[in-house]
C-alpha cells in the first residue's frame, strides 16, 4: 500500500479545494462512484508530485493524498476499493 493520508473536513469541497488546486493540474476522476477532482501538485516544494483526490459525500469533503514518488498503480487500487456503507 502506498503512503496515503485521508482527511475529512466538514462542509462543501469548494471551500477546501480552491487553495489546493491553485497553480496545480486538476483532472476529473471517480471514487466510490462519486465524481472527484484529481489534483497533481506541480508547484515547487516538498509536496511537488503529490496527488490529492478531493470529493464530497454527505456534506463532508474527503481528501485522499498520495505522497510524491509513490506507486500510482497501488494508489489507483486504493481508490478503486474505496466505498461507503449503504
């Protein structure tokens, strides 16, 4: 399993995501069938190369972050297996 960090923040993702996306590359993806933004940190510094997935579920914002230089295939497996109880 790649080194990952999961953060959960109360409130909509647009309150959190704006500062994360600024100056970085943003594409679309899905987590547990939920549309999500995939942010590749391209700004210089220790986080350069990190991948942050941001999505909203039941009024909470979830951030799943992969450390720079990690195994992208293993991280994708983590994302593919992410789910919420029904």
